[in-house]
C-alpha cells in the first residue's frame, strides 16, 4: 500500500538513490541539493524542511544565486 506524504515528495531515481522535493512557502518546487542513499534519509530531510517553514526559519535556497556581470570602465 502506498502511503501519501503530507509534505513533499520522494522518488526513487534510476541510480537507486532517492530525490526529495517540496513546495516552498513561495509556491516554488525545490529539490534537495543532493540525492539520498535511503528513503528514510530523504524523509528526515523533508521533515527538517517542513519544520524550518513552520518556525519561520526557512531561507530560499536560490536567494544567493545572483549573477553579476563584471564591468570595468577605465577613465
């Protein structure tokens, strides 16, 4: 019997590892930064992400990913 999660999703990858994903408070779908060896590890990671969101400690994992174009002018 398949058990439905109330927060996030876990899927088994062809490599045998597990990918965890969740929808952030901003409505965007985020994946864990790496696959997990076991489904249990992926589940624990999702539990921690859910707790961060409920505590108000969640930080958007894309927040620091801003690219800057280097521009140097010589007077």
